[in-house]
C-alpha cells in the first residue's frame, strides 16, 4: 500500500520569506501523481500544485514550486515570498496514475499535514 | 461556475442514530469521492462513484455507504453512529479523465454525542 509521510507537523515563516515543506512517499508504482493541497480554516481543500511522476521537470505555480526526487521518493513544496494568506494546513497527496479506466482511479492517499504559520 | 456543495455544514447526532450527507458536484463532473478527516487518522478515502457506480472503496465498515444519482449528486450514509464517527466529511468531484484534478467542497462537520 502507498504511504505518504510529512515529518513536520508545524512550520512557521516570516512574511516575504521562503519556506520548504517536506514530503516523502512509498510506492512500488512507476507512474503516479503527487499533489500539494492547502486547507485554510474555511476547511475547503485547495489544490496548490501537481506533479506527474513521468515528468522530470519540477512543477511551478507562481510562488509555489516543488522539488521532486523520484529515486528518493521525495516531494517537497517551496513557497517563496510568503504571504499571510498562505497560512493553512498543507497536505501532500499521492494518486496512482492508472487503476482501471476512467472514473476509477481518483483515490488520494494523504499525509498527516503540516500546519504553516506566517508571521507578519 | 458553482463549486462543490455539501450540505449540511454542521450536524450533531446521537450515538446509534443514522445520518445522510449530501454532495452536489461541479456541473459536468461525473466522478464524486468522499473522504473522512479526523485529527487522529487524518484524511482517509471512503469511496468513489462514477456514473452512478461505486468504483472504489476504502477500509471502512459496512455502516458507511453511499450512492450517486443520475445527475451526479451523491449521498453518503452512516448507520448506527459511533462516537468515533465524529469527523469532517469531505466530498470531491472531478471531470472524467486520469489527469483531472479533484475539487473539494467545504465539508460537513459531524459530531456524534
């Protein structure tokens, strides 16, 4: 079974600084997707960034970027120029790429989360 | 376009009762998944529906069930509630296709007393 581990229960960063959240995962699959989701106090899970395992290039979305190390099964999230609105719980998640046809592979395996605090 | 809508937002039930939660996906989305979120266990997959058929199920007892209607709206039911069922229940929808991201609702906070 796939597992996702986030070793940092809490992190804090000063506004405008850079912070990196860690995530490791375990899988025997060669093709899969990795995600970072953000959950603010409103409770809604918001997709921050996505990485396809077959792509060597690290994904970036504005101030958010990842460091994907497939051999090490590591998937860290870097937030640059941190803003107060970035404060939230961040979850790393894994999904198999292919498990039986359209509509049958949307199971996400989540890590326990990292609570990010942004200090003004 | 409206997002994923979950009702109700909050629910308080007594042990032994049953409860039904509702989820309306984003228009055009045919896949709906349910997750349970607790402080101890984190986020755990409950089940996934596509075109009214359950395609995948997590490791939950048979007291947890769900269904999807022809308009893609989904409901989940928990019978014989236990204190440990207290959680945030999140619904997510997705368009067809392997590469489609999940869009989550705001969840239903269930408290069992």
